[in-house]
C-alpha cells in the first residue's frame, strides 16, 4: 500500500478575531486534564455554548481557545474555520496547551484543518493563527492562511512549538518572542520570507521544507542570537515557473539569512539548499556566500550542508541528498515526519546522518515500501469455531467478514500489510473468494468500493478444502473476506507475518529453483513420501544463495500423489508445531501453495497430517536484515484476463498448450524507472481442457524446472506467485495437454528504492 505523501518541492502540488483573556504563564497554574473537541461538519451537533465534548463539540476553534486550560488538548477535526485564531492562554512547562489538527478521512496534508481566510482581501484575516503573549503552547497539524502570515508568534511569547503544519503563500513569523521551535512543517510557494525570525533569541528552525517565490527561505533579523537552523530543505527559486527559472536581479533570494546581531551562538548545519534561484545560499553577518565551503571557511558554520537541485527531493531513485543524512539529535527534530510516519532506513542509501543515521532532511520521510517481519503462524480467523468472528455460521453468498488484526499477539501499530494463508472449506457450491483491505484505495490514492475490485484469491469446487497465500494491505488494521460465489463457505486464515516501514527484513530474489522433491531424493536422503504424522526437516541456509542470517524463505510448495485427504504444515524448525495448515488436499490431488516461512536453526519443517504424500518445494527468495528490496503492496488489481483481452497482446484466444505469455508489469502499472525485483501476482487458471501446470519465471532467463500452479482437466485453481522480474517482466508458460484461460491480479512488488 502506498502511503499518502506530500509532493516534492518541484511539483508545487501539496496543497475579525475575537480577543481572548490572557492567562499568565508563570508555571504555577493548575493543570487540567482531558480534550476539547472542535468539529463544524454537518451532523456534528456542534455548539459554542457547550463545553467541547466529543458528542457536542465546539463549532469554532476560537471558542475552544477561550476555554482551554494548561494540560488540555484542543482536537480540531478536518474542515474550514475562517476566523483568525488568537491564542493568548498559556500552558506550563509540564502541562502545555496543545492545538492538534486532524486530517480528513483519507489522510494527507490537503485535508488538515484550515484556520483563517485569505480568499478576499477585503474580508481576509491578517493571520491564520496568532500566538500573542502566551507560553508553552503547541500548534500541531494545521493549514492556516492569512494575509500577513499564516502563523505568527509575537508579544513576548515563550516556548511555543509550531509543527507538522502546511502553509501556502504566507509563512511563519516569529517576532519579539523567545524559545520558539518551528519543526517539520511544509511551506509552499511563499511570497515573502518562509520563516521570518525578528528579535527572538533561541529560535529553533529544524526539519522544515520551504519553497518561496524569490524570497528568503529562512531569515533571522534584529537581535535573534542562539538560534538553530538544521535539517531543512530550502529553495527560494521561482518554483513552478517554466524550468524553475532563476530569480530576477535584485530579488531577496537568499536561502538562509543570519545578519549581524543574530550570528552569536547560532548554529547552521545539515541543510539542503537549492541553487536554481541564482542568489546566494547564505548571508552571515554582512557577507553573502554562494558555496557551503566558502561559508564554512568564513563562519565555521554549514557543517554537512549540501547545495544543489532540490527538485527531485522525495524520490530516492533520483535524489538521495536529503535521504538518511540528517542530524537526528538536532534540537526540535521529531521522531516522526509531517504525516506521522516513522523514520525509516532506505536500504539502498548509505546512512550518513547522526544517531541512528537514517533521519531524512526536510519535513517528509522518504517512502521506501515495507520490510517484512515473519511470525510463527497463528490462526486468526476460523468461521467454523468463532475465531475472529462472533458466530460459527458460514459466510453466505455475496457477504463479507471483516477481521480486526490489531491487538496482542497480532500485528503492531504501523503495520501496513499482512501475509495470510487463507483456506476456504465446506463450500456448498463451487465458488470464489477475494481478500481486500477493508478500506481499499486504487493506484491513484482514491478510495474504491470493495464490490468494484476485480480479484480472485481462492477458487474451489463444492466441498473442497482450498488454501492460498494472500498479501494484503491492512489499513486501519482490518482485512475483509468477501464470498463472491453462489453458496455458503467457511473461511480460515493463518497469520504468517506483517509488512511495515520499520520491520527489520528486506527481500532478496533468487531462483526460482527446486530445493525439495521427495520423489527424486532432492533435499531428502531417499525417495519415500512423507508418512502420516511425520515431519521432514529441510536445510535452507548456506545454499542457493540463502545466507545464514536469512529470517524467512519464500517457497512454492506442492503436494502430489497423496494417498488420503489431509493437510500439510510448513513451519520453523525447532519450535512447537503450530495448529495451522498451509496446503489442503484430497486423495490423488496435486496442490500448490506459496509459503512464507520463518527459518530457525537454518531449517524449515514439513508436517504431513495423514496418509502419505510427496512434497515439492521451489525457492523464490528470502528475507534477511541485509535485504535491499522492500514491498509496495496494493489493493488487488486485475492486470491479466485472457477471456476479456486484458493485458494480452495477442487477443482473447486462450493460452494454448505449451505456449508462453509475457507480462510487462512496469508498462502496465507505470513502474518505469523503478528497480522492480519481483512481483506478487495471484494467478487463476480456468477453462482448463487438460491436466498440467504453470511455470512463472523472469523474462530473459532460461525457463527453470519448477511449477507455480497445478490442475486437472476441468478444474479451476488460484495460486499466488512471488517471482523475480527482470526489467519488470515475467513469463508464464502453460505446461499442459490443452489450452487454458488466465486471470492475473497484481498484489504488489518488491523494489530497490
């Protein structure tokens, strides 16, 4: 799932006041507890005559500001609040007053609460938010607007923090105050100085992204000593004009300006400053400098500053200057970015920052996709026994079950996707199942109804037990299972692991290569099948490119020639066998399934419940702490359909026996320019006229001796493939005695960011 992001600077996309009584900020005021709510949306039942409860919130932020006490938070819902907000009440050092803006339902910076009005010069507010004579106040997560400045801090204010806000046209002005912290804000297309500091000692300006129309990016003035300017991205070029043109002669286009009277005790370091304006990068005292080296030599400042083109900031494939290079210990630096995303290590970029080494400069942490954390499998849903649901009723045709994966022993906060082994059992008719995020988004970031998503994750015949691996985004920690068949069915799901920005393991492609085949004594000493209740241990590290520190392997596992119906469990060696299944089969069937299994003692185990069966395993890749690829997992997207002529260059004709089809993922999904290493593609084989199997492998490679889906004539099967993809392409070959139709649903890709 691609998280919502703020556009990089070059894109330019991001998108009469009531006087309030002052409360002295001596630090002796009693701290209140609780939250005051503000929500002027239709149906919110707001009233400025109430007490700001969640049930009856205030209609205006002004009303909440008149009532807030030290230690309280004013929580403001997304919306437009046109009155200027003047803040004069104070918190204390241990009980600050916090004004917190909430983004809209779909997140992103464009939905932050707007404070003030600049639409009409005759009626516009002079400021969006003005802090006047107040102490210990935090302003977090707003999009204020005003004619003079969007946010002002003045009148002897002390220890005010402005963070995670988005400002357009007018910037932040700090005047006659002290101890102000301006951190992790985005200021776009500012027509005057982006951050202006006047007669305000001890002002900290850290981790902001500032673009202006040929005006100073960060400007200190008057007596403003002991300041900090660190980890910022600043560009005062006329961004957005054709070619990001240089500024006209005489422009005040200095990126960082610290004049005489403000240089004493002030630190400038770890900034990324634009050069397209044509103006000086620095003014220090009365002198200007166009290079970081000259500035450092003259002032002793500018340590680790970089000058260059900031236009591709935010795209780590094009501009890595700001990535993993900030001073994590800078005053005011936050542990999360403007959207609340954690700091993450871009694996392909060396860590050159301080502390953990991978904080980014500017307000936004570069999105890298998700790493993986394997888990010992645990059953999280079983409609037969009320696990994950409140009843034991099978899921009816056209109905859905939503699974909450948050909480103890499940996925942690911040996990963006999960790996589930899903089983359909006891179907009353032939049927299909799709697994989606409960709140799915399309590739453009817009929410779409689940019933509009074309996807098939499982296909079964009446009474059959069928399993398939599913990788699915878990927005708001929930996943939805929809029975798209015509009869009832029970659903079972086993959690195998989760994907998150902070998970420890990157992905490495290898093969595909066969590492186990009990029919041919491969991976085992003999050719005997695995007996009833027996377990076979398979060493996986130290060969086929899998290192000793691999934490999990990805296998396509196939059961063939079983003597009775049963199931197979694949799990880490040396631990108690979990009560889960990876493959389910009937006597005589050949059944595959993708498995992501943790590695322990360098091995994995295969347990056969009943009868005897041969087992085959084809290695697709592995996860390890040193892996460079991370996953961008998405709502399932139908990209291949030989019936409807989608993604097929030769038309709707079924794929003939022995024929191959090349699928270009980069071209279909606009991944051009990305270093795509593998793709997660759920394949459904239908309209089968003979028995056979599919082989899916990287374009441009010799075809390996492996299988990804197996079927008998007349059978429909689904199986997830996680296959290496050279140049974003894979080849699918039909090894059968007859033609087949194919459906392909894209679930995500591993990419070297």
